[in-house]
């Protein structure tokens, strides 16, 4: 049995159900502050009675599971060493971004010459619990009454890992970025068309954050940047359907007409 947030995309639901699990979608869970807080408290109580952790990508509820996420930072450090200047990370409750910071700290303990990159938190404007408080110099994250972003996976109105994330961000002068939903969808399309990377919108928000940083002259094109692109595009079929419908031209031909059309297109390019 898996408890899922309100409005979870069909792609994610089907991937759970294909294994035979029962999915429980709760109205307001993941979008409304009070509902989310109540459900998480109940889930934690149930899991504690079973001597288990709530399996969610968040240190507050699942520190053991999230320690595994830190290995992403190890892979970046091992592959690129001191060449990386910035890492842009998607953030809902902040667990992934915090995992990067903790991971780089751990790596430096074993490799003292390693230079820890700045790890920037990128959130949708409709779920701005960490990014703006970080920019404003707040010491704590700020919960919101309701998450209004349509970006699945980043709808977390409650403060989960945000406070610790802000504390560690200040040590490395890392920043917070907020972007509206449309630039996120545009970045999803850009990744597919330009790089052949088919990701869900939540994974594209890191690139949207880089674009905003460049626009604001907070980074320049000479620096080395890593974008964490999380989640396959199959998770959110509705968002990719919009891209396919607006961007693709589909024709139906018989074989002779098809070959004629191909030759025409090739000649027009040449």
C-alpha cells in the first residue's frame, strides 16, 4: 500500500500499480499545509509502531534512506573533482538539495583538497518555502498555506528539511531561486530537443534555475555547472503530451508518398 499526494500524475500511479500495490490518494495531501501535516503525523505514528521509517525523500522522516541519496554528490565529486563551481538542485521539501550538501561535506572529510561547490536550491514560485527565505537572510524556512504550483513532486507546503538546508547554504554562500511554472515546462522541452534528455518537469527546474542565474548575472558562462535532472518524462505524461502536440508535425502517407516527402525534406535541408 502506498499513500500518494493529491493530483499525482497517472504515469507515477501506473508505475506503482503495475507491481500490484494499492494506492491511496488523499485529497489535499501534498498541497494543503494542515492536511499534509496531519497525514504525515499519522503515517509517522503508524510506522513507529512497526519500528520503521516513513519512506519519503526527506531527512526529517527518513534519514537512513536519504543517506543513500548523498551518493549522487559522491559521484559528482569523483567524476569532476574540483572542476564543478555550482550545482542546481530541484527542491520541494529540500531533501535532495540537503543530500547534496551533506554528501559533499562527507566527501571532503575523506578528500581534504576537495573544493565544495555551491549547491543552489531551485523551487517553483507556487511552493516557495525555502528559496526566498534563504535569499532574504531568514534563519528558517517558511511554510505556506497551500502549494499552487502544477509541478508534480515539488508540492510540499510544509517545512521538512528547509531549516537545515538554509543553515548549510549560508556556509557556502549558496542561493535560492524561484521560477514560475511556464519556464520549467520550457526547460523540459529544451532538454528533450537540445540534449535528448526526456525528464519530468520537476527535473527540468534545475535548468530553469540556471537560466535565471545567468539572466541575473549571478553566474557567467565560463563556470562549470551541474544540473540535477530527476525523474523520467514517463512519470508525467500530461506535460509531455502538451509538448508533443504543439511541437510535432505528424503525417500519414502511403509508401510512395512517404519517400517523396522524405526526399523533399532532405533536399530542403541541403
